[in-house]
C-alpha cells in the first residue's frame, strides 16, 4: 500500500462527468497574445457551492451560500462544488453563523466558512470532524469522509494546452489544525489518515482520437498525516467496478516539490504555504507515465484540456482537520 489510501479518488463520479462531454464543444479557447486569462472565476466564493454526496452516483444536497453580514447575496448559481461524500450530515442544512467579516456553516462533522481580513482577502476553511462520523475505525471496504472544493470546467471554459504557453495554478494554503481523536483503537496507516492534495484532470478533447474523453489525474502532494514529506505517486486509481475511476494518477511529491512549488515551506509545519506550478510543464511526463502503463496510447500532447480541479480533505481516519485556502488562481497565458 502506498501513501494513497486504496489509490482511489471517486468524487463526483468523474468518469461519468468526463464521458458526458459534448464532442462538438470540447475544444476550447485560445488566448490573446501576451495576456493571461484567469480560469477560476468567483475566487472569493460569493456565489457559494453546489454540494454533492455519493461519488459513484452523485446526489445533489443543494447549494450552500455564505454571504457576510451586509454583503448582498449573489443569486447566480455556484460555479464551485463541495464533494461531501459519506458524511452523516448535510452542511446545506447547517445554521450559518455570520458577522461582517465571516460566515460559517457547521455540522458535527463538517465546517465550511468564508472570512476576510482587513485587506479584504477572503479565506475558505474546510474542516472535518470524523470522530462524529465513524462509529468505529474505518475498514478496508468502507467508504471514507471527503470534503473537497471542486471545479468542473464547462466545455466553453476549457483551455487546450496546445493554445497556451503555460497554465499556472497558484494559491496560499495551510493546514491550520490536525489531530487524531481516537486513542482507544489500533491505528492502521494503510487505512487511517487525513490527507489533502491538489488534483486536476487532463482530458483528451480530440474527437478524432481513439482516446477521446479519456483522461489522467495530475496531482501535487500537499499534506498527509502519515508522512512529513510525501513521495511521488504513479498508480491506477482503483477498480471502477468497485471504487475509483480506473485511470492513472500522476502525483508529484518529494522534497523537490516543496522546494520548487511551495517556496520551501513544508505544509506539515502548519504554516501558510504558497503553491505555484505550471500544469503544462507536467503534461508530457504524465502522458509518458500513462503510456508505460498502457493508458492513452493514441493520445498526443495537443489533444489535452484541463477539465476538473479539486483540493480538500479525504479522511479515512478519525481526525479533526482544518484546511484554509486563499488567493486561488488558475491562469493560462500565451506569448504567441
């Protein structure tokens, strides 16, 4: 067992999502020469979140809006999602505690909040309290708690790698609290942890390719309570007949990831970390790794677009864990 619990990411039934792409609209958006385009609209989360449960057959739990006191509620539908899989609670139904600079929805198992500082910078907090979710330590065949910020890009929003020189993801993030809360039962590191990594989906959007609508998971290691420094991870994401997508996960780790993409600040320290990475610089390596394992054999670099993003908690152990995110950006740029 590697440092990915069961090698499984199953939120939002992503296999269904990718395969539902309208082929007539799948290829995307060229950039104006010399300019960067921001791909993350509503980075302050004013439009709220669409909340879903059940990763294999998603169930809509409704929309969660978190306006500050005095902030005019935005009526437009959310562009952000929250994958709240396997929880006993629906955060949409939570009472919201609000003042002029914060709004918080809290259940016994979840915390979702927006807050702003004196400079107006908005921070999103995602917290899980799995001592109130699990009646006993999670077993190998049981689903686990997710609380993930997600973004599914509509066809007209997707940027083709071939059209740009860079697609740079950046944000500031920290694990502000993490604690094991079960001292009575044995802890199995193969089954029990709390972890948060950044993930994107690179999808083949070329209708002439035999790999059309197939995809790769690309990830950046951020936090896993079992490891101060996580390793690289290149494995298949579970068995789609049981759990997972059956697609390749290509996640970068090691100390070099901390040095190159986080300014040398290890998220394990619980300090604010600035993450910054050019997704395009990793596409070739991810595709080569996929081919070595028999995936995407009819795909070329120019076939791919960015189709999905997520960042948040997967917590198969009994923990109290808080993640804070701010200054969230995804910028595509071209000098052509």
